[in-house]
C-alpha cells in the first residue's frame, strides 16, 4: 500500500493543502514509524500503551478476534452528485 501511495501523484501542489484518507492514513503512519523506530504501529501501541494501561486496543487483529470486528460497508454517492476531486 505504501508503494502505491508513494507512486500516486499529488492532487495539489505540495505544501499548499493537506489531505488524508481514513483508508490510507494508518499505512502512512506505520511506514514512518517502521523507518524511525523499527516497530510496526501495532507493536508500538502494544509495547508503549496497551500493556502498561491494560486497555483493549488493537491495531490489526489476529484471526481469532474476527467476530469482534464490525463489517465495513462502503458508502455509495448520491445519484445526482458527482464525486469531486480536490
């Protein structure tokens, strides 16, 4: 995913606007963290927050936890609206 994001040309002149997408932001954060720290985002969160605080928080779940995850449903645009690109 990060390779695909790196190959994507900017939608506007860099430095003039900011935009992140819910489906790609985690991949970007994970890549930066891996390069700086060496751990994945999930491992970093487990090591630095989850274990010490005893909270039920996950970044990427093992298969045996699948029943805890809500089904993701894509939203469809309204018929008379054209999708707008920034």
